[in-house]
C-alpha cells in the first residue's frame, strides 16, 4: 500500500513540476526540417519496400531494417527537441 502511495505521489510531483519552456525560432526550424527529412526518408523506404522483387525473407529483412532506422532517427530527434525545450 505504501508503494502505491509513493508511486502516486511521485507521479503527481513530476506532473506538476514540468517546465513549460518555449523553443526558439531556430530550434523550431531545425525540428521542422528534421521532421520533413524523416517523412521523406519514410516515403522512399515505403516505395523501395513496395517494389521489392527479392525473396520474401529479404524483403522482410529490408523492411525491418528500415523501420529500425526510422525509429532510431525519431528517438534521436525527439531527444534533441526535448533538450531544446528544457534549455
């Protein structure tokens, strides 16, 4: 019971203590350009996957590789955005 109480207390504390900072204009431009690059890369990956003529295993391997790279890029960009918001 104490554990649940502490978890709720910590969650409320962190929620109420969030910093609401704004990004500067160059940071917003950088975030937007990164998002556009990710979307363009995603579109190219989908086109390559749709035109895959190799074996099914090779196509799935390429698809998994593309999704992993896209997720990694998104995580890096979101971490940078979060850092910029907190600065």
